[in-house]
C-alpha cells in the first residue's frame, strides 16, 4: 500500500531529559524519524524538553517546541497548529507512550481530530498492563512464567505465599525496570512489594516465579500495514535472567541458540506482535530460554515502540529501524521502501551479520556514594558502548577498550583482581565489572564449571574467555624479538591491544606497534553492509579487524581493505564515547554539528565513535563512520590510513581532549586550540601563573601529593577548602572540607582511588554566586561571548547540577563587565581557536576565576537553543580556519529568561544521599522558558537554592 496522502502534518513526541533507563537512544530515534518524515514532504512538529539533543535542533523539524512533556503543552501546540493530522508517540520511549495514553484518556486527540500512527492505544495498554498482557499470552498459547497481578499489599502477600521464593516483582507502566526487584527471602518481601506498588502509576504489580539462570534474548521486529513482519536483529544477553537488559552484556547475532529454538522464538514474536493490535511500526520482544537441552521458551515482555535495543540493533545491522518504522507509520509497505545501505534492494529483508557485536553498559556508581552496586531488575547504567569484530573475542575486547575506565581490554594490564574471596563475591552478586572478573577468575585457576555454576553464564562464552587467557599465557613466554608472527596476528585478531601484548612480554607499546608494522600486521577496514556482502553496499560505515594475508597466483600477498581512501581534503572528528555523568549527549550534539559544518566547508568528514545510542554514529551523519573505540591505537591506525588535514578534539568532551597530547606528540595536526593551550588550562599551576600575569583574581590554592603536604597547605589557605584531583571529569572526587580530619580522610581516600594524582586545594569562597560564560574565539583574537549564565544555587554545587539562568538575573553592570573582560582576556591568552567555557565565583562584587575549559561545554547546546543560533557550526568553521568570528552576524533571540534545569536519577538508588556538592550527579537536563522573575517556577527554584548544598 502506498503512502497515506491524507497525512500532511505529524506531531512527534520526544522522551524529555535523560534519565537512567531512557537515554539518548530516543534522541537518535526521534532525529531519524523527523528526517524520514520530512523526506516524504510531511510537515514535522516536535515537542521535547531536552535542550542538549540534536532532536530539538531547529534544523530537525518545521516547528520545535522546547516545552514540558504535559497534556497542557500538547493542547497549546494543537491549538497553534490545527493542521496536525497525526501523532507519532513511538520514538520517545516510555515517556512519550505514557503522555499519549494520558492525552487519549482526556479526549485530546479526539477533540483535535488527530490520529495515532505507529501504534494503537490498545497495544500500549495490553503491553503495559501486566494483567492484560498475561491474559493475552494465555489466549494465544504463548508460555509465560507463573504469575499473578496484585493491586494491594494484601493481594501481593497472598501470591507470595502461593508461589514461594525467589519471586520477581514488576510494576506496571514504569521505565527502565523502576520498582522491579527479585526477592529471595521472605523478610525482604514486604519492603520490595510496597516500593513496587508505589512505583507503578496505577499501583499494580505483577508477581512472577523467578526464572533465575535462564538465558535471555531480545528480538527487534518491524511490521507494515500489509502484515509483513521482518526480524531485524536477534540479541542474546550474555548475562542470565535477573539482570535488566539495559545492564546486561549483549551479543548479536545470538550465539548459543539452536536453529529449531530460534525458529520457534521467531514465530512466537511474530504472533505476539500481530496479537497486540493492528498497527505498522517497530516492536521489541523479550524471551527467556531454559538453559538445558529442552530449551523451553517463555515470553517476558513486548514493547510496541522503538526501544533502547533498537538503537543498538540499528547500529549492529546498519538497518535504520526508526527511519523505516516512521515510513511504515505513513502507510508504506516494506517492499516499497529501499534498503538504505545497498540502495538497490528493498527494506523487506532480514539483515545477515558476518561479524559480531558486543554491547557493554557503562555505570557511574562512584557518583552515588553508598549505592547498592549489585545489578538486578532495575537498570542502573548511564550509557553503553558497542564493539564490532570478526569474532566474539575481538568484539568483546573492542567493547572493553571503549569503556574509558582505565582498562586496556580483558586482562594483560596488571589491574585484575587477585583475591579469591573477592572474585567469588563479585561473580555471585553480579557487579558492574564482571566482564573483567570472569577473566580474573580463569587466570586464578577457578574451573569453568564453578564459574558457570555461580554466574549461570553459558559455557560457550566462558570457553571463549578461557581461550583468550591461554593465548595470553602463551605470548608471555616470548620477548618482543622472538614472538612468532602467527601468535601476534592471532592476538590482534582476538582483539588484544598493543599495550596488552606489550604488558604480556614486558616491553613498550611502541615496540609492539613497530613489530606489527615490520611484519605487515595492519588493521583492515570492513563495511557494515546488512547483507553479508551478498549485495554491494554503498554506505561508508566501517569497523576494523585483522586478516591473514592472501597469496595471489603470482606470489604477491595482500589483505582485503574495504575502506577506499579518496584524494579529498579530510577532517577527523573524535566522538565522546559512552555517556556518563559529566559527559553526555550535549557532546554528541556538538560532534554532529561539527561534522555538518566541516561538510559545508568542503571537507570529507570522518567520525570515530563507539556509542550505539547516538546520532553521531548514524551511518549517514558523516561521509565516513568508523565505529571504533575512541582509544589511541584505533585512532592512530585510522589516521595513518586516511591521512586527514587534521583532527577536531574540542567537540567530544574530555574523552577526545585527553587524546590531544598523543596527537601532538605524533605530529598530527589538532584543528582549533593547540594541545599546549589545552594543557595550560588543565594544569592548575601554569593556569594560575597566567591569571596572575593577566591580573585576574582567583581563589588562593595549592597543590599537594600526600596527606602531609595537604595538611601543611591548609594552614596557609584557611578552611573551608575545596579538594579536587586534576584532569577529571564531572567534578569526580571533589569535596568541600571544613577541618583537618575531613581533609586527611578525603586526601587518603582520593590517592587510594586515583594513585599518583596531584590534588588541588582551593580556598572555598563560601556564599559566593557562581556564573559561567561560553565564547567563540578565532586565531586573530576576535572573541564573541555567546552567553553568560548565572547559577541559582550558590558556588559549591557543580555547574552541571545547578539551575543556570540565561541571561543572569541579578548581577550588576560592574560584575558583568568584569566577566566580559576576564573572558576575553583568558580566551586570547590561551590562544583559543573555537569554543571556550569559563566558570566564575562572585563575592563582594569581585569576580574570581574557578576554571577555564577551551572546548565545547555542557551549556553550548542550551545557549544555542535558547538564542536560536547555530554556535557550534560557527565555532567549527573558525577551528577550520574557514571563517573569522567577525564573518558572522550574531542575532540572539530570547524573550525573558531560559533556565537549564538538571534532572537526577536518584530513584534508582533509594539509599543514596541526595545532597548536592562539587561532584556532579545529574544524568540530564531540561529547559524552562519564563517571561520574567515573578514566575512561580523561578521563585520556587530560588527559594530552594541552598537546601541541598553539602560539604
């Protein structure tokens, strides 16, 4: 059936601020959807309250509304745009679905004559209401775990008595497993049941028999209005049932599933999708499979929307699920749409993978002191990475190298656990670092059968680990000049990094790299092509691997490289890696805009990133995408292959910035601010000397490397003191201390967790107001301040956790002039080329400098959205030397004030201290526009500004 021509204007509902359980995978879905609909000539109206995303960029839709996700906002938009024909709620996660249901219950869609596309209300209700879902599965004959729903505490107690323990409690209509729990013991049941009933908006929980140790699988489906269904990807969780899929290590394609069981699972998934409603769009189905020869299948849940896993599946297969799902919602059939990768076959096909992908979640438990770090049914991770390789082992290594947790991969870095009790404990209570602990257990000699018995991880995965360890042990018998070529090649094919191989042989990383060069063991790049090379792919989306040489008839040897280097001038943009607290989606926003600006300047753009949730890793954002770890060895090899004009590091947050030193050392041009200037801003001693020379005030400070030095320093600096390690992100390890005992405890604690780090002790300006400015500066020293923000909270709350008001609401002209003067002086003195963010503390009308970051900051997307100006585009053109600041006509538009409001995910960590301080804890942000300072919301924020400050 061709497109429904009666649909001319569509409202897309976004997912709001990033929280644990709903992250930037929905920004990716929403962005793809908006582009997909506009390709069809559809007018797109978008609502989302998140200023940090690409999705809310003015270029993404015809009308973008940065408003709270409420039915009040929906009514305002529908009144302003009576031409809206349909609403698409499946791109904004659970938030969008819940808002859609609420609007339907209030009769809003009916009142405005708006159709629902991509899903139907019945499908949402059936899948979210645990009782309805259970009844449906019974009706269509799909097996499920024994389960009953409870709407009261008493009902829940009766069910527990009937089933016995262990039990699973799952609240209806919640996100990311909120309120879910596994209860092993009777005494823990009452608390978990109460929490679950409170977490559900309809106060309903499903209590089911826990399928502990069963294997878990996810299928991503698409269906058109002609009832054609394709299964895009089958994902196997390496972790057994009992760990939320968002916290599980996942693998595609499925590795340990027999073909018969896979076919049965496919049939069940298709039957379930067809049974929940008559709609065209995307769907995610989860199953449990018994870990025995019978391979019994039990359905767990179905989500009638694009999911966290569909972003992963899109990147894993190259099949853009959200893009195709949006076209299906318009009435197209799959066979009428084009395969986006081959451009020659139809979308009615199931991708075939001739490679393996591994996803590993990224946690931030260090930000939630006292939190329960064991993993369970409630999702706790803040981001994820994906590795692509020719084997599970290579993909696993690439994923571990992408995590940015100071590990070089599995084992072979001297950082493994050596204590037997600790290893057993970490395997028994699934921990965030279990991916490494399994390797440590094997290295210690714990039998695979014992590891399997504790973790219930399938033996196939454990044997893959064991093979890696045997290879490490074998290589350790050699020195760099005696290592056989075939062993080195095998280690590289299995994903070991040069620095790991160097660790095995006790030599330098550079020696291993040199040996690889001499022996012609070089990375080759392969296409992610969706169809295992059966059809020619035209999309330049690559991953690296190592191949044995092929010998031709004439005796020449070669390896097959699918990445063809052009003779165009090129620029590499380094991405920001996995989301974490302190470095989130705002840097992906900057990277995407950087890529688009470089294209406008005539460059071939090359993106390197490993985050499957983002728009920067979409196959058609950059001219070439390398889905690779943002890890030195991988980046250097790509640069050697592509030979770009230079690399942009200041858009990818601290991740990219940390690689600037290596790039400079290897003579690779950094586009924009030089490494020396970046380092000068990070090095507190050098930076303070610069401020002294410029006659700019800063809080008294000193540098200590031991508790003793810190104690001596405290005598000259006066308490309270702000203690922080150097070169960290999101205020990691920062604390305000008020006496010598607190100082000693914190310094010892810090040096234990970050050994060898220099600690900075600043006199804390108690009661000061905090402000920050972002600016663009060019090589001629022209500076334009794009925005000055005043924080509602006092100095001492991390800038990422503060409500930032644009423009400032009560800084006098004298203070504002100091901020402007200091910003311009520092930007020029650091020889900034591109973006810079400077933070200030204001006390007694004197403006002190807290820090300067010559890179894109968390606040740049917020200012760009508030003022309606493409600042990252301008800054990139300045970095490339294509424009001067004076070439642009700045025309910021803002009526009243914009407030950047932090959003927290404390609900996932009920026992954690929610007090705010110098260490950042927020996972996302929303934007609030007010006309004046009399607004009740501003008054409320201002009244509570000091409540959470902790020392």
